C-alpha cells in the first residue's frame, strides 16, 4: 500500500500572511457558492408569469381576403392589325395607299425617265444649254451627260423639274410622310464647277 500523499511546502517557502489570506478568502467564497446553487434566482416567478400570460393570450389571426378572380384578356379584334406582324402591317399600308385620294399622289403607272433611277445626290449638274427659247440643264451621272428641261423627272422621289437657271435646277419632289400622306418638298441641284 502506498502512503497518503501530503504536500509540504518546498524548502525556502513558508506559509506567510499571503497564504493565510488566500485560505480565508476560499473559506468565505465556498459557502456563498453553495448558497447560490441552492436558490432558484427568480426562475419560478418567471415560469409562473409565462404560464399566466400564455393562458390569457388569445391568438387572433385575421381572415385573409378572398383573392380577386383573374380573368384573362382575350384579344377579340382579330380582324384588326396585329402590331407585331409586319406582313399585316404592309398589307394595311398598301390598302391605305391605294385608298388615299391625295391630289399630290404621283402617277405610279407612268413610264419612268432615265434619271429617276438615281438618287438626287448622285446626280451632278455640269452646265446649261440654250436652244430655241428652251434652256436645258446638263446632268452627269455614271460618266454620261443627260439633257434635262422643264417638266422632266429626275431623282427617286418623283422630282419634277420646275426651273432651269444658269446655276441650278429646281425640283418639286413628292414623298410620303410618316402617316402615309403625299407631301411636296422643294429640292435643287446646283452647278458643279469642274476642276481643270
């Protein structure tokens, strides 16, 4: 058998006043720790209050309102133009153009003149020619020179020549606006000085 274990202070260490005060402190704290473990620290009161509150509280959930009935929209205008179908839009615009009774509407059935195949900004006035009380403008396009007189057509917007002067050719073009109506606008082709 082994001998009981005893702790003795090491040599040179004595139990002085510090060790005595530590023992007194431990002696005071031990009963306090035991007393605090024995008490309920108000837990019983808290549990009792919670039980009373739970029994007195009535759960009130308001009734939800009935949701509105959804009625899907039915597109009933099947004979109208579908704004997302370009084919129907082109058909409607063609129908509108044919029914347009505008006085400015150009004659689409007449035979086109040679200079109507070119845009106006592709044409170049290079001079004028006077013959028997008639003034002609000389218009160059694709390295060819054409004679244009009052009443001739040129450009791709049904442009009719209204005046020929030494410096320019004045035109009256007929174009469609955004609403499909025919409107007149004035244009001119000025003499281009040749560089030698």
